[in-house]
C-alpha cells in the first residue's frame, strides 16, 4: 500500500516513510542468532519498498526486543509455558543468582525489576547490534523500541563471565536501577542517532513490568537529513503535554512505535471503540495545536504472546487542512472526532494497513455502526489464544512518499 502526496512546499526534503507491523514470535527467541534472523526478516519486509530517489525512514513496533528475554537455556522452561505470569516465574529460576545480586545492589527493588536488570545484556546487545547493522546494510534510518535499562559497556573478563555471553568480548550492564521502554533511532551508517524513554506508561507497564517512567524534560528531537524527528512511544503520542514538548523542539516527524496490548476491534478501558480512540494519537498529533508536527508514522506489532494479545492497524498520517477520507480509516470507525476533546480533526491518512477482515461497511454499506462493530468484535475475540482464528493477525508494510518541510 503506498501513496504520494499532492502538496509541495517551498523548502522540503524528500523522504519515504515506511511502517512495518510484524507478528511477535515466541519461537524466534530460542537463541540470540534465531532472534537476529527474525529481526532481519522483519526489516526485510521493508526492503522491496525502499525508495532509490529519496531517504528512507523505516519504523518498527514497540517492545520489539521483548522475546529476547526468553533466549538460551535460561529461557527454555519459559518458552514452554502458556501464560506470561508462569513464564516470568520460570525465567526467574534461571536468573536467580543475578537477581539476588541486583536486589543487594539496589535495595528495595521488586523481583520483576531485579529480573529485568539481570536480562540487561541479552535484551540490549543483540537488539542494538543487529538493528544497527541492518540500518547500515540497507542505508536507512531505522527505529524500534524495546525494554532495557540504561547500560554501560564492560570488557572485563569477570563481568562477561558473570553477566554476559562467553567469547562476546563485552557485556552491557545496568547503569542504575531503572528499566525503561526505550525508542531508538539509527542512521543510514548504522550509528545510533539517539534514543528516548517512554514517559507516560500504561497500567500494565507499571503494575506488571515495574518499568521506570522517562523524564519529559529529557526528551530530545533528532536532526536528520530528512528533518527533525521525535519519538513518542504509544501512550506518549496520546498525551498533549508530550506532543507539546516535541512541537516546542520543532519536531516535524513523529515516530510512534506501538504494540497495543488488547484486542483491536473492541472497546478500550476508556472508550467504547478502541480504533476510534486511536485517532487521538495518530491524527491528533498532526492537528494545528502542534504547528511543527507534520507527520506521524505508527507501526503496530501484533500477535499473541502467551496470554497477552497485541493487535492494531499501522498507519501514516499527515497534517493538512483537508477533511480525512471517510473510506480510509480504522475498522469500525465513524468519522474523525477526538474522543476526549470532541473536536473534529483534519489531516490526511496517507496509508493504513488492513486488519484481519475488512470493515463490513465496504461490502454492506447499509449496516448500522453497532452491527459493524459487533461483527468486527467477534473476529477480534476469535484471534485470542484458544480462539477459532488464534494468532491469525496480519503482518503489514505500508509506506508514503512525503516532502518534509524544512524548519
């Protein structure tokens, strides 16, 4: 699915924005090498669509490196489990000695936090090294997020033996007690341009994973040859305070790495229809309230991970004075109104990925909104573990050629 803009600016930088929505794979986590191969497969989905006449920005989903927690012999029992809680318990058995070390080092931290700190090297090193290499191989800007502490690199033989992988030559150790949901941006030469910690965490990120919130005052915007880029991971892109921060820093492109952890075609915790609410971020971020924010790129990682489901539609949007195309929308939606403010939203949806089935309105336009949503919600339930369509989520690649205004 692709589109080319019909509006041109006096001073612009040509780019192709690409969002890859992959299906999370537990099986791919058996070894570091198998997960590196999985990352190559995911990035490879974008490769046939790379532009030759402009720079490419490839954006991947949220917590993309999560399966790395299960790699190797320490994760073997966890990979056999059926629920996330039991899998975490089994994982703790393999990392018990390290967990004791970090609970002594950082008094008062939770068991889950000590486990995540124990996973620092295996969660960080393969993820960062592989995606850096792939950015350089394909000469693209590349972004993804994962769960990780802030780290420091050690080449100490003792540290490698105790906390790392043999013969790796280095090990990444926590540089403090915090563990974050961090978005990364690599340049076409493979260098790390910058990273951003998620500021506004979900209830599950706080209660189950005990993640650390990022500092809004520390959020940065990254200057690139295609313009200034800001990272707003999932809930951050819904939050006016965060979007205002990016706008104040003159960001033009918003990267919204995402992995929505509930059924897509269904009510959310705060809205009677989740896809309608999702417009608050992907379209809401390019409203006139934020004059510098022109584009939003939101890839959705999907799939069942034990008993946790990730579901959604990837989308690329653009600021404009036009009313959005009513036929280019998330499934089950009705119009383009911000569900919190009640304001009508303008802008262009440049590309949106298909869901598992089409919205019934396309084949049966006389269906009521309630009937459409009921049919879609039935399929969403079937996708859950044990359902008739369990884990049959669609992977997707969408892209749009854009002309980014120069600030």
